[in-house]
C-alpha cells in the first residue's frame, strides 16, 4: 500500500500514542478502529520519538522495581547511543542538502 493512501496522522507519535495527564501513553479510540493501526504505531515508534518513549518505559520499570540499576543503565545507554546515531544521520542529510543548495558537490 502506498503512503498516499494512509491517513494524514499516520506515524505521528503525538497523535497515535499521546501522553496523558497521568504520564502514561494510550492509543486513542479513533486509532484502535483504524485498519492501519499496527503499521502506524510501529512506524511512529521507529523514530527518535519512539526511542524517547522506550526511555520512559525503562524509567517506569526501574521506579516500580521491575528492573535493577545495571539493567536500567544498560538500556538507557543503548537508547542514547541509538538517538545519537539517528541524530547524526539527520544532521548528515541536512548538511548534504545545504551543500547541494550552495552548489557544493560531494563525492
């Protein structure tokens, strides 16, 4: 299925998995009725916002005693590494686009 057939909200984390007043995230009823819900939520969770949500999950698990200090440290370190990798990929794309606008070619 092509991207054009998806709803406008497809993959937008703050719409498909918003944080409520109590700090928890919940999928809205409108999304649960959508035929694209699983693919949409997976798409939203693959980006930097999804890594931040995973970071929230780790903190909540630690606070509730479900994981220990070392496991929390390890998971948070992995999440931060992946966030930096995604950030450098985005920065690389932006600097390349700036270079193209300025007429600079990279080999």
